[in-house]
C-alpha cells in the first residue's frame, strides 16, 4: 500500500525514480511525487493522479541530481490531491520525506507543532514527521540521529525515507510495520517498498526488520535499531530469485490477463518436488514438522484477508474432508480483537500474497505471544510474515502485479490441498484416496489451460451479463468459498455489486431479490449435490432470474441461460478449477465496462495498514 523509491549513486536519479514508481504503481495510484536536491535546496514535484501524470510534469523540467526520493500514494489521511501527495517537506524546504503506514498520534503531534508555530501544508498524518525531523536537526550530529529523535515521538507504523538538502549524498530509511528493502548495486544503492522497483537494477537485497533504521550512501549502508541506544545490527545481503523479465507483460494487454494465463505454470511450480507418487502424499519441508508432530495437530485454523481468507475457507474444507481434523478459516483482521482462545496443539496458517498484510502479521504476532504454532503461506521470500513465522509454505506463484489476485489465490488453494493430503496420509486417508488426490493435483495445470482455451466463449457470456447492476454467486459446501471468491473478483474489477450465497440459503431470504434484472452464477459440480443444485436453478428461473451455470456435469445446455463447462477432476479439487472461469468472467465483464482491470478504484495491492 503506497510505493516508496529512493536512489543514491552515479546516475541521474530522476529517471531511476520515475521508472521505479511505474513498477510500483499497483501499490497506490491516487497521487505521486518526487524530490531531488537542487542548488542547495530541494526540488519537489507532485501531482494528483497516476505516475504518468507525474512524468508529464517532471520531464519538461529535467532535474539533474544523483540522489532522490519518490512516492506513489494510496490515500489514508487526507483526500487525493496535489497538496496531500508525497513527498512532504518541513517549513524551510530542507527536509523531504516519503512515508507508508499510519501515524496513530498524528493529531496530537500536529497540535503540538502548530502550537510551536509550524504551518502545515497538507492534511496528512505523514507531514508531521518532516517537521519533527527538522526540529531535531539543530540538536543532533547527523540526519540519522534527527530521524531517530523524531521517531521516538511517533506512535504507529512506518516505512520512511528521508532526504536532507544539506546532505545530498545520503538517505535515511526506517521501518516499523511497513516493508522496506535495500538494493545493492555497483557504487549505487536503491531503496523501495517492494523488490519490483529494484529487480531491473540488482538482485542483491537487504530486507529491513521492524525497528531498524539505516543510513544509505552510494557505496555503503549501515543499520541499527531505531531506539536511542542505536544498537548496531548486522545485515547479510541475499540474492532474490526474481528477474525484471518476470514483471514484463510479455505480449499481454494487461497484468491481470497475463497472471490469469500464468496460472497453469504457476501451479506446476507449486507442485514441483512436492508430490510423492510412491507413498501417495505430499512433501512440505518448509513446515518443519515431522510425522509425529503432524499427527498431533488437533485442528487447523486459516487466517487471511479478502481473497486469502476465501482461499483459507477452501483449505479448511479440504483439511476436514481429507484429514478429518476440525478446521476453520477466519478473517485475520478480526482475529486478535476478539481475544481468541489459542490452542497449543492447533496449527495456524497465516495467508498473504505479499507477506506484508498488516492485519495478518498482527494476528501472527498475537498467536505467538499466546504460544500458538503458526506457519506462513506467502508468495514473497523475505517478507515480514515469512520472517515472523520462520516456517510454512512458499506459494511459488511468481510476481503478481495486478491488484486483483489470481494466480496467488490459485496457488494458495493448491498448497492447502497438499497440506490436507499430508495431514490425511499421516492419519486415516488411504493410499488409494491419496493417489487419487495426487493424480488430481498433477492434472490441474492441464485442466487450467483447457479452461483458458475457452476464453472467447466466456468473454461472450460476460458481455451478455455486463449490464447487470447486481449478481448472485451460488455454491454449496465445497463450492461456497469459490462462490465468495467469484463475487469478490467481480466486485473488485467491474464494480458490479455481487453477493455469494449457499444454494440452500437462497430460500431463507435472498430469493426476495431475484428478478429479471438479477442474474445468478450457479456453481454446478458433478457431485452428490448435483440434483439439489439443479433444483436451486429451477427456483431462480421460476422467479424470472437469469442463470449462468458453471459445470463439469453432464447436464443439457438448456439447464441455464448460459453454461460454462470446465474439465472434470477429482471432486475435492473442483473448487480450484471452478475458480478459473470466474476470474475470466470478472475480467471480461470489467473490459466490457471499460474498467482499469489492473488498478481498480479505491484499492491497492499490498495492504500494510489496518
């Protein structure tokens, strides 16, 4: 949420910063800005709108400088506007800062600073930090010491990057709850909130931990704790296995379409080396649990937000069905606030594509404080949740840029199927049933490709239903999480109001909303509930509602107003393959309506604030 970029080195910083912002725009696109040293002061240019709007304002100016900071914003405090865009400066214009996170005591700090005669130029919580740093500078010996003093007065979360016009050869950066990564080049250093901004230049990186501060120069960096004790910390650079090519569109019109198309290969990566055909089980070495520990798990609880929560619901259903262990899923955003009873024999699974979701990270920390055993299911190596958990399942989905998650959600579900298989095989799941699941997982990539091959037909169906103002997504038992995820995708990128219901619940109230203007997407797997689901369709049609059926059953085309057919797999895995046509339905509905599918309004990719 929000994108930070910084550079210090030999190159012209302006071009490095603008390119970095372009690669991070999926993290926030309400406004953008840039600051560079110029003639002993700072040149700050910012604007409401997209990064291209900033580029249009910057390029006629051409600021010559080899150090700078930049930001693309997702608004939390203060409406999107030029004045609320980052970077923010102190009253003299000497200090510029860019900030991700939320300052919880911002009102108090603003009141105190105004009382001291400080005039604020924005409505943001972030601006107070710039004024606090400027106030501390006369009493300190370094910019780092001034930042340290300012942060001692701040309560909240931050990924912070600071530029001082009087020290144009260095930047100071700090982290508490919002990601910051340093990229190490040859005589140059890069700073960003996401490796996407760095991989074009370097793959050697250092991830700051919460409570760390760093002073960064072109040829060196030093890190220490944020507190006044300034205890030195040792950071060993790591090499990330991600290249700039993985962020390229590769001929696709947008990232969402690319990431939908990537899913078969992403699933193959997730499965590679993890399926044991001989013993009909899965290998998940990252769990760091032996068979005796796995058998001792009393229940499994999945924690995630948004689509990750729905993937957790799917995982809970798989664990109960295959392993016969009680399992549930909860929104991570609510978990710690209800004072949960933590079972020391339970296995808690924290789910996050970015690995930086603040609500989920806070749930992990609450669990660990109460003695819970928690593993991560994340897609970003070195992310906060991965480091906090220390064990878990890496999703191997590859970089995901579009705000609406597709391949990461699919790989979450596949990973949870392997977890359920592993837990089942150390308990009572037979080798024959284990082999059936292994074979089903092995066939999933080809099934996904088969669904995507039917995209033109799905696009035509999407165009038929795109005029709807509201839609129902209906699924029972296994398909309930898939229906919720389908509704989520449609809401996210098309802005059509959509709700998901269990088919059995329609007659307990929601049928009152069915009319000719309210279409329903009914998930119709070939399982033991097929007859009941066909009855649900008849109930909807009897009230004048249009029905789109998504099915792998041998039912006639006239069972619904439109039919999307998907390949058969083993029934337990049907919810995974049924997700793919719902992604394509949402995608083509959004295109029909002229939406920006990669950057839906009001949303950002990585939610690092509460």
